[in-house]
């Protein structure tokens, strides 16, 4: 998308890197620090760029709008005493206990809530929190590196303000199960998740036939993708499902989760996207925010575990789109940032802001091939969901 004149902000505080499961955990806060450093080095953040808004810490009352009191008590206790509580998902390999985890996660929630408030009150058109996107957290338990569900709390806040239609699009490689489940039977919230099939990847959910509860059939939309899906297939699936549904639903706010673990170099999954493909998805969602939601767009981070080669570049592209001034993938990565990566981590960083690919895809209107896993999956989703929205599922 070309430059836009939207008012934008990123909600950030360096203390947000306190959401830290430890040095051996895949979800390292280093990825956030490197993203901010790269965005500053390129002028995306800072003077002349995107201005940061301070991030408050969410109150217990705000957390209780989505989570059980017993979970909040368990997290607080675990972060104080180190107590393992497997009934609430605390103390597993995925979700080890760390000191101060309640406050650290409440800070992430507060940052996301501030982004929602800024957009809905009209202070800005676009707002981002790259530390957010903790989409697996459930009402009563921690799950998949996610302690509290900041996105669901933000959406719940919108509904409390009287918003009648919120759309949530999740492009993380893992199914956005927590957000989907928390609004499973609420027709005011449309959740769309494109993810690697649960046959092979955590959390094992998100089938095409998962449509929402009895009072909200069609409000949950899932596109499970085969392993090995690359830019062309992913973008084909995205454009076959997401734009038609958003245009029909006409959300008042578009919320997007930008886990970048769909990249070919991510160590925890099996899709094959490039930074260029991820950048194309970000741009498409930005355009849709203007088309269907009057520009009201809240963007959060999510997964992503190639912390040098992928996350900083993809999320810098995200921040540049939020700012309304996208940067080119051919741009050189600043030498000072590369030097910092070498000094801090002993690694050689990427030289360009893209992977040297030009993403293209075959539009669904040109027909589908039932002999391919990807097309069968997309077709199944359209056949299940589109009629519930009054849309023709056929190409």
C-alpha cells in the first residue's frame, strides 16, 4: 500500500521486555529489543517517524473481564513464590514460571488496551503493540507461551464501549485458539485464523468446519494450511477468504495479529513464507482496514522465533505500515544494527529488509484444483463459512 496520512502510534515501554520465560525459551524478548532498534535505525520510530505512547499496566479488574480470578491468583502466586500449578498451565516446558510474571503480562495487556483505546476514541487511526498477540491464553489457564490474552481483553473492552462489529485476523502460524474460544458464541466478533494445520502443529485445532457457537455460526473462520505452504499459496488462501468476509461483515475496528513464525526459517513450524510474503500480507490488511473499518486498525505481534533474521525485519515492516510509510524490501539493513547483533549475539544479521522475492499468487476466481491440499482446504473453508454470510462459496 502506498503512504497514507493516518494518525498512528506504537505503544511501547522498554520494560515490556520483562515478559521473559528465561534464556532457553524460544520466545525471547531479544526479538522485541532488536525490532525496536532496527525500526529506530531506519527512522520508522522516533523523530520524524512513529511516536511511542507509554504503556500502562492493566489492572486486575481489566484482566477479570476475560480471565477467571483463580487464574490471576495462580499467576500472581507463581510469579512470587515460583510455585508450579499445572491445573492452570503454569510450570510446563512451554510456560515456565518466572519472577514477576503477573505484572509483566499485565503490562503487555495494558499496552494492547492502550492501543485499543487510542483507536476507538479517535486519538489515532492505527495503533500497534508488537509485544502483544498472546492469542493462546484461555479464560482459565495459561497456554502456548501466553499468560493473559491481551487481544481478547482489548476486544472485550471495545464491546463494552458499544462497538457492534469487531473483526480479528490472525496470521500467526499457530491457530488463534484462545481469542476464537473466548468469542466462540458472540456474533459481534468475527475471528479469522490462517495457520498450519492442527494435524501437525500446536494447538491441534482450527479445522475448516469450526464455525462458532450455536448463536454465532460463521463467526469463527479457520483456514488450515498444509506444511510447506509458501508465499504464493498463503497469499492465494488469504485473498480467497479474508477480503470477501471482511467486506461483508463491515467491522467497525479491524484487529490483526502478526505472528511471523510462518517464515521458512522459523524453528517451530513448517510453512515457507518469506519476509516479502509477510510484508505483502501486512500491506493487504492495512488496505482492508481503510476499506472496511474507516482506517481503525489495531495491530499486535505474536509468535516468531527466528529472532535475528526474521522477527525484527517483519515487525519493522509492520510498524512502517502502521505509520503509513511502508519501507522497501530492497532497503539495506543499517550497519550499526548489524554490528549490534554481532556484538550481542555473535550472529550475522540479514543485509536487506527483504528476502529478494516478489510475492505473486493465482487468484481464486481463476478456479481451484481439488488435487492439491491447499486448494481443498481453502475450498472447504469457503463452503462451510461463506453461505452463513450470504456469500457464494464457488469461484
